[in-house]
C-alpha cells in the first residue's frame, strides 16, 4: 500500500474541500440561485399528490406505451395498476432493447398512424422527433398541471431535458449525470480518499487490483467500468474527456467549436482522455472491452470492484437486499485534471485562475450530464382522447407521490431530479441508506449539479448518428485496431460527414442554442 502515500497526501486537500462544499450544500439546501428563480415556490417535503385533479376518468381508453427494456420498463410497470384503478384506462407496455428504441420510434411514428401513444426516451432524441412533427406540444398541459409541481424540478432537467425553443415537449422522470462510486470500507482501511483526478483514479485502481476485496479468496478488480459496444459506453467515455476540454463553464461545450462546428476530438486533451480510458482496462475484468453495464454493476455490488463510474442508480442499488456492499459505498464528483486544452493554441496547459476558473484546489472538474435523464413524451398523431390519457399517465408517473419513491429504489433506474428530493435525506435513510451513505450520495449529487462547469450532453439533430459513429470507433480503439491518433481522425472524419450532410449552418445554430449561446 506504500505506493499510495503520495496519492493520499497530494489529493487530501481536494477531498476535504469537496466534502466541505457538500456539507454546506446539505445543511443549507439547494441554493435558489442555482436551481430556480428567486420567486419560485418549492416545498422541502411536498405533500403526496394524486393524479392531475383536472383529469377526467378514461374508461374504455387504451394507450400504448414504449420504452427501454431495462429499469425503465420496471418503473413503468410499477405505476400501471395504480393509474388504471384511478382512471379506468388501460395501459399496454412494450419494451425493446436500448439499441433498438430510437429506430423503432422513428419507423413507427413516421407512418400514417402511431402504434405508440407515449414513450419514455432520452432527451437527446427530442429534436429529431420534434422537427419531424412526431411529438405533441405539452406546454399548455404542463402549465395547467399543478399536481406536477413544475418549479420543483431542477432547471437542468426542466430546461435541457424537457424543452425546445421555449416549448415543453417532455416531462422529466429522472435526473442523469455521472459520478464515481468507491468502497468506503476498503478506502478507510488504508487511509485513502476518493480520486480527485483521473491519474489518481488509475493509481488507486492499480493498488486494489488483483487483491481479494470481498473475502472469497478470489482476486478482484480495481475498476469496473462498462465498455460494451452499442450500449451506453460512448457516454461513459465522455466523462474522461470532459475535464480536459471544458474549463470555462457550461457554455463552452466539449463536442464542437461553436463558431465552426469543427469536432473537438482531434487534440491533445482528447488523446490524453483516450489513453486514460484505455488504461482502466489494465485494472478491470478479462475481456473488459465487452463489459456490459449490467455486469459492471453486478460486480461492484457483489464486492468485487474497488471503484466504478456510473449514473445515480448505483447509489440506490447498493442498498438493495442482494447487494454485498450495503452502506459500504461512497459517491464523489467525477475525477478532474490539472491540465486543460487551450482552445487558442490547441495544447494542454496547466490549471490556474485563468485557464481553470472553476477549479477546486487546482483541479478542473467537469461533471457530465450524460443523457440528462429519461423523459416521457406523447405522440402527436393519436386521437385527442388518447393523448389526454397518455399525458395523464405521464403526469401521474412524474408527480412527487410516485417519483419520491421511485428515485430511492435502484430497480427503477430513476435518479433524483426534483429540488425537494435533494434537500431531505430522510427518504434515503428510510429506504435503507445509513446517514453517512445518504450524505455521501446526496452530497456528490449536490456538488456536481451546482458546478458552474457542468457539461451538457449533445442535443442537436441527428444526435444518434454522431453517438453511433463515436461508439464504433471507440470499440475499435479498445481492441487495438486503431491507434490513438487514428481513433481521433476517424471520429473527426465521421462527424464531419454527418454535419456536412445535415447542413453545417443549421447544425451550428442548433449546437449554439443547446449551449445557450
């Protein structure tokens, strides 16, 4: 363990500073200036609500709902019975693999009729569906729906995930961004603190790798991070890239030059991120390039991994009855860097008050709002009565009486997204977290969400094509089919082809709009 002494002393200052921020955040609640307008009213503990009181019964109406066949299916199923009993409606649920969901909706909604009346999807897809006329504008419904408590939804999810050009097309059901999870029992035993930088992450992973971490006399792993193609791995890569490419705040962005739409994927920062990302394989499972999200979580929750990178799900999955690490898991803001890309010179430069104005103890953190959280949408083509029913079911799922429970259950895949859900640790403690685990989890969420350097996910037309291109090249890089240089060149070439085909100026305008420029 002696090789960790330098790591521990070097980054202890960063860790204590972040813990201090988290403690202030938890004691004061979410600052109003960060999450909501000064005059907005949000309740710390909203009273349970029923279905939208303006809604009528929907006896004899059937709606068809579609979503991903993972946790999103589970959480939707949880609410069908309650909604049907309240309204008399009938809900049919279809679930398809994640890799097929976007294409299934494109194919169905482009036809003369809509088989699916409501869908739970990623917000990155909204622009394509809106521009094609597939989605109902929910603005008037949302404004008149008091039971939804719209101002209680954190602005990141209310604005980025749900609206387009000032109109509401989706209802947030989830809040997504990445965090690091680590075994507090293992770290405490050797006096380690959470990783402040990606270099530190690698050093800690190396120290734990090959040791028995769960007492079964079998060597375990320092790092378990999903990398399987055609799942969520391209998004995971993003959290390695973000601190190198964004240091000037959310409006800077990481994907394209906002003036030229030149991809920001062929530079020393992206190269460094790729190399660190690939190096994690040295401390992962055999055949690490094919590790799925489900398997990565299974390994971490089974006590076989020291650390993982994931969405908020792991915090609540860690207290499930099947978990072997109950109240042995801490959460932390994603690691940062002490060097960032200088957009003017195209070189890596050291962090200082000018190059990294939002740095914490000299480290540039850029938490990544990967996907931004699952949202519900209503199709434009169904008959009015069917759309009324579909929206009513969507509102029912999103109301605090349902969502306050959903976000505490790992099986739902939904993570906190309402301001009131961040302010009160009691529901998490009631769900099975120790006060220490709850404060770690909510504190990491708070520090990440309050970061002025939060990175927004890509939200422009044909988003899915860009991500699929990135994922394919990324997969080849991990199996040594491509060098770091060739990887960056291929991503750049493929992204340029998409941009040129769609239209550079229109894509530039959409990208700038997504950054608030």
